[in-house]
């Protein structure tokens, strides 16, 4: 009898696990937002427990500063335009056009800029190490003027 009850409880727990996950299924769509006049805009696409997708729209002057992220990895994929990524000492990590990108493991120091005349539209995929991990951006150089949000002004101590 106990074995039958244990099997039933395990089956109910498994079903609850699946239903919980399935309740979080989300669809998304990207459309370039209306031009706000800012040198950088953000379009949030979707956020899960372990992953976040957003698109950055970068105009002339919207490059960022040398920084790194904790708590997970970042992937970047150019959708439109072009981007150049740099590491410490402005070492070129790569230059990318549409459908090309780069993986930056957590802790990797980098900055990027747009190349060419058209706006850069670049998909950012943030993958957390665990559901409990807190991802944070840490600046190593002075933040740019466009970086008005407080979470973009955190510096290494």
C-alpha cells in the first residue's frame, strides 16, 4: 500500500512541476520602438527565471563604457547595423554585422560601439547562473551621459 501511495504522490509532484513551468510560457515579438531622440533605447522582450532578452537600439554617441556583469553570461546578436566589441585596453574582441554575435561569460570585461551610419539594433540575452543568482553590471570606467538609470551607475570598489 505504501508503495502505491508514494508513486501517486510522486506523480502528483511531477504534474505540479510541469504545470508550474507551463504556466510561465511566454511569447514575445520585437518591433523597433518609436524614436525617442535618445542615443540609446531599450526594448524588453521577455524575462524568465534564468534568462532575459532585450534589444538595444544604439545611435551615434550611444556606446557604453568598460564594464562587466556578475551572476551569469551575456550573449549579443546584431539584428541590424554593426557593432564593434572591445576588451581591456581597447583590445578588439570582434566586429559583427547582422546575424553575428558574441558570448561574454560573466566577469568578462568589455564595451561596445555601433559601426556604420544606420542605427544598431542588438539583441542581448542574459543567462543567469541559477534562479537565485543576482546579475549586476559593474562599471570600470566613468558611465556615459546617457546612462541615467541608477542601476547603470554601479562601480567596482
